[in-house]
């Protein structure tokens, strides 16, 4: 494949042992040197697509970020290559708790970040995290 063709190639990431998406989306797509990770809720690895881990914002933030990390690894990347994160909160009053857990995953240089209210109503889910990283 010529370099220009490989630069335009799109690869859909398969994550062994990770729950299949519960909706029509891919966990991640690699394109043009970047990994685009779909919003990850705090699902249990190896569990059902909506089997939630944690009852606190800190627990759910940690699990969501662990899930992002697992998907990045499957794509050949890692958290230290993340350039942009979007955090979606079902309860914006728990921002401080989310931020404390989030900081554990990015101890050095911080990626760009945006936050928004989580629009989907998934029972028990307080947070979702999506990320863009270098491949």
C-alpha cells in the first residue's frame, strides 16, 4: 500500500475480552495517525455491555478511564499519547470528585479537555469519557 493510501486507511479496533458495543458504534477507530476512542462508560471488562462498575463518581471515573486505556492499548497507543479528552457528566455537581479520580490517570502533562452534561440516560451511569490519542 502506498504511503498516501495508508495515511487514508481507517482501522476499526477490536478489543479482546471487552464487552461489545451496546449501540451501533466502534470502541475506537484509527485514522490519519490518531486513535479516536468512543465515549466509554464504567462497564465491567468481560461483563455485559451495560454492567456498571462502581457506585461513586470516583469509582466510575476510574473504570471509564481504565476502559479508555484498554482500548488505547488494543489500538497500539496509550494514555500518555492522549491529546484530547471529553468528559461527559450525568451529575455536574460531582465535578470535584470526577476531577480527583481523573488526575490519577494524567500525573504529568495534561491533555486538552472539555466537559459537557451527559445526554444519554443510562441507569446507574454517572460519567463517560472519550479520548483522542496519537496512534
